[in-house]
C-alpha cells in the first residue's frame, strides 16, 4: 500500500518527536533534518532505524548525511515534467495524478520515466510504471530504489 506524503510526514514527525523531542509539526516536506531541525548524527541513526522498521527499507549509515527532502525530489521531478510536457513545475505536487490531474499521456509518461531513470540512476521497469499514478508514488519509488541501490553498493 502506498503511503501519501502527508501520512509519511506525520509518521516521521512522530518518530522524530520520540527520538529528539522536536514537535511533529516542525517536520515538513522542505525541512532538512540537520540544517533546519538541528538533529545530530546519533539521533539521525536512531530515526533511520525506526524508519527502517516502520517501512521495511534499509538506510545505510553512510547515506544518512546525503538524504534529500521529499520537496527536493518533487522539485526535480517538476523540472522533468516541464521539459517533457510544458506543465509548470508548481503544478507537480505529491497528490497529483499524472493522468487525471496533469493530463499526461502514456508516451509522455515513458519519457518522464526515462529522464527520471537518467537523473537518479535507477531503472523503472515498464510493469512498475503503470502502477506509478501520482507524483507521490514516483517520489516513494525513487526513494526506495535509491535505498536499494545504496544497499547493493554496500554489499559489494
């Protein structure tokens, strides 16, 4: 089951509060854990462990410093959508459906997938592309693939 951005942020806010005492309302899509919330590396490791347990993903310790905000991924995806379709990046939000809300056709979706693959160094199989209906779906998918890629690198 895909989680909405709001659900993920709310759940992450609860984890951050449990680990650091920071109010969950302070955890937003555009805030950096280190720069904006002033969370130290030890707390980041604990947040990562709890997030791994909750979502069944692995966040390698050495990747914690490079974690991007959801907002950064959405902004980058907005640029790709604009290049392919001409749709303003501001229209690309986590809850928008590519087909129903942004009126993007299947050929444009394939081009968006190709550019996303190039930008993030991930592969989106055709059978997965059909299930990525919203911007939030692609953000979660990119984060999952990046985590898997980093994990595979660490196993080498």
